[in-house]
C-alpha cells in the first residue's frame, strides 16, 4: 500500500469507526485532527523525511487508532534503521480487531503488516553476549549504554543493524567490545573479565607502552658515539695506508726536496696519496673526538656495559675500535 493510496482512507476517518477495541465515542473534531496529522505524515513520508513522518503518524494514531496509521509508522521505523521497534509496531497492527463492516483498506493494512513483519524478521540481526573470567559472576552488562537483563545473557536477541558497544563492569574491572552488524548477521561477543583493571574497550585510548629496559631514553647517543669512533678508526686507517703508500711512491720516484724528475702523472699520483693521508688523519681524529664526547655525555638511564677503545695496527692500516 503506497502513501498516496491511503489518502482516501484518511478522509473516511471522520466517518468510519475504528477498530472494535478503540473508543467508539471519538468526536468529530478529534477525527478531523487525526486526518490532518495523517495527511501531513504521508506528505513527509513521500518526501523522505521519515523521522518527521513518524512523529505525525504517532500523533494521529494516538487520537484515532487505525491499522493504516500503524502500518506506515512501522515503515518509517524500518527506514530509520529501528528494525526491532518496527517489528513490534507491525505486531501491534496485526493484533487490532476490526468490525465486520470495516473498510477494505483497513483490512488490507492488517495483511500488509503481517507480510512485511515476516520479511523483516528474516533480516533482523541477532547478537549473543557472554562473559568469561574470574570477575564475570555478578558483573553488570550494558548494551549501547542500557543495562542488559541477566536473563538475556547467552541468548541470541534481535538487534538493529549498525555499530553496537557491549560493556561489562564489576567494581573497577571492565571489558568492552564494539561490533558492527549487517542485515541477517548472527554474532557472538565474549567479554573476559579478569582480575586486572586494564581490560578496556578498543575505543579507550591505549596505555603508554613502557620503554624497553635494554633501550632507555637517550640510548641513541651512545650508538652514534660508537659509530663516530668506528668512522674515526677507518679515517686513521686511511691515513696510515695512504701515508705508507706515499712514502713508497716517493722512494720509487727518487724525489729530492719535493722535486721529482719523472712524468707529471706519477707526481700527481704521489700528491693524491699525500692528500688522502692528511684527510684521513684529521677526519679520523675529529670523528674519534666527537664520538668520545658523545659517549662521555650520554644519559645513564641504566648501567652501562663495559666498553673501551683498543688501538689496532695492520699491514698498511691502523686505527681504534670499540671493545664491549
């Protein structure tokens, strides 16, 4: 039955009697007001304003009960996602008793309510809530902020589609969970109530993570310090290797007082070795000095591991290395 098809009935409300259980002494003014409210509700329904339509239809139904008004109120609830409430509203329409001479439109409303409710029940989600843990006995359970009857625990209860939050508390012990339900979903939520108070819902901000004892604040400074010392050792190794190579090359060229009577390319190679040696020496010393400073000024959040610098000399190379 469409909204436009009901308008003819609304005009009949002023004349035709309602259900057999309704009051028979409804005056003319009340019926007229009910018809006006019903028409407003149907206009809002056609416009997609289901919340406004529901409010007008409820007002009209409170004045003059009619299956058609209850039927469209239930349809508004379905559109608004309030499926469990819509199911009850359909059932209320189905329980109405009409007089034998009632309009065919009223009778059709009862049939439509039964069909639509049966289809709705097949798609309403169901949710089961269970508790586990040492603090579970005597816990208070809430569903979307409303207390959940203990008798409903462990039962698959119909619920509207959408996001729902289940919260269980006993003293300072809490546990919660959010669940998203789609049409026809059947879900089971198990909340574990232990003996600690940090069991909270996913929407509660997580507690700060305690720092690792092997990685306290400021531990990056010692790491950088040791890296700098290692780089310095490499620099000193370059100094030693390039210096020794330069000495050997100078001997081969038989240079006297910086003058080498050989080809320019050989002289350039010798100068490059000397430059590399000097750069390696100063860079190595600077890096070791910086690393040592970082190590000495690093925060002592924990007992430092024994460490020392150990010089080393190899064939054509030398430097310092960290020993842990």
